[in-house]
């Protein structure tokens, strides 16, 4: 039996599979069916996945089945394969707003489901994935955690917090990319090449994030460490405060959260 299956091969599924590849997973044991055959063929050519003829083949030969299609297609996909599901199968939902209770209401106890909230940095095995996995045995939890950790960090959370995670990690790469782009544009305007500007800005963010994660210091304290009295950094911070940098990010995350937590139809 192939251990891992994917129904769908869009952006997030592609990111996860590339992260698995970088994380040392034997991709010949990853079975994929995509509605667009070129997507699965591209993955086979690049990282060596196996291609399934249809969704039913994925389920028949996989233990963990990633439902990597838009939530609107979940009912059709699950009904298509539900008769193949056994107590050994674990379906993995990747979408916000589609609760475990909803799965139970729509499909009863025919399938076992866990939820994850991954993000696209999984592509380079630097993802941040939140997971809730009720009903799994300790052995299954350990096995699934090993799969998820192949493409980044893993945080186990209760389901009530899963939709909160969307704005913090799922969507936040977009905010970071916008910041890097803006920093790059400014650096180009004062003389750096575009390649250097993006590379330097990206590394500054990587290093800063690592400091927050690894030192345990409050982000405000780390910011204060950079702001020397009468120096240049505090002048930059003053402008960001004047322009509402923190408030804009705060409000953007709230908007993202409440949009993502709305029931999926």
C-alpha cells in the first residue's frame, strides 16, 4: 500500500509534495490524481511521484489521503470514494471553515478525517502546519506527524483554533512577500540591483524571524535592540508608526480570519 495519496495537485499540494521530497520522503510512495493530467505528470517528472488513474485508485492504495481540492468539491470527491474507506484510511482536510462536525454530518462515520492548515513555504521544507487529529491512535499520530514534519514545523492544536491559524500562517506569506517586494523597490531606488535587493531583504526577514523563534525574546525587545538612541532605525520606525504599519497588519489579519472562518459552501 502506498502510504500517502493526493486528490488534487494545486499550489498548496504541489508545495507540500515538493517539501516532502526535500524532506527525504520516498516520493514513489506518494500517489497523485489531478483533474489536469499535466499537473501530476509535471510532479512525476520533477520529484518522482506515482500517478493514479483516478481518485478511487488513490484511496485504494493510500493510508493518508490529502483532499487537495477546493472545498466546494469535497462532497462529490468523498462520496465518490467513501465505499472504499476503511478504518485504516485517514482523510486529510486542507481547507478552512470545513469542520470535522460537518464531515460527520455529511458522511457519518464512513471516513476518518483530520484537519491541517499548511502554508506555501512547505515548498522549501520551511512550512508551518497546524494540525488537529482526534481519533488517531498514538502510533498513527506519530506517523502522521512524521509526514507533516518532512515539510516544516508542526503545531498540534484543538480544532476550535484551526481557522484562527489561517491569518497567522496560512495567508501570512503573502504579507511577507509584499514587504520584501516593497523593501526591494526602495533598495533599487537608492542604488541596489533588483536581485541583490530581494536577496538581502529576504535574508533580513529570515534572520529576524529566527531571532524571534530561537531567542525567546519579545519582538518588541528585539526591535528596541536595533533602535539605538538618535540612530537611523528609530527614524524608520517612526515613519512606520505614522503610516499605521502595525494597525494595517492587525486589521488585515482580522479581515482574513473572519473571511476564512465563514462557513464554506
